[in-house]
C-alpha cells in the first residue's frame, strides 16, 4: 500500500520533452500566426484561396497546440480517437456553415 502511495505524487518526466522543445513549438506557432496575419492583407488573390489557406494554417496551429501544450501526444489511443472524432464533427459543422453562408459554394 505504501509503495502505491509513493508513486501517486511522482511525475514521470521521461516521456515529456525538454522545455526547449516547447519554446521551439511556440516559435513555430508565432511564425504561422505571422503568416496568417500576412495572408489577411493580401488583396490580389481570390477570396476562396485565402480562406482555404487560413483554414489550413488554423488546422496546423490547432494540431500543434493540442499535441504539445495540451499533451495529447502523451495520452492513450482512446483519448486521441475521442478528440479526433469531436474535431471531425466540428470541421463538418464549420463546413456546413461556410457553405450556407456562401463562402464556399458547395451547392450553387
């Protein structure tokens, strides 16, 4: 019993990367954010191309934040599947809203 209690308060840091890895991910997120801001000011490109580019960059940022800062990459496969299932539903709902508001002409 005492053996189990000793392990409850301890954290296993062997699975987690060094703080420098988190700083690197934060730098990548800052670069992607700067690209998103730059894309917003581009005026000689079709709106649908900018929208798709912003959605891709948004997905990259979402993936990095979920994997690194929410520690999803260290969780079990069950939690990952639940998370990705919810993400698929959110993307489908977002696509329907964009189609209904005529941003993406899925049905014209």
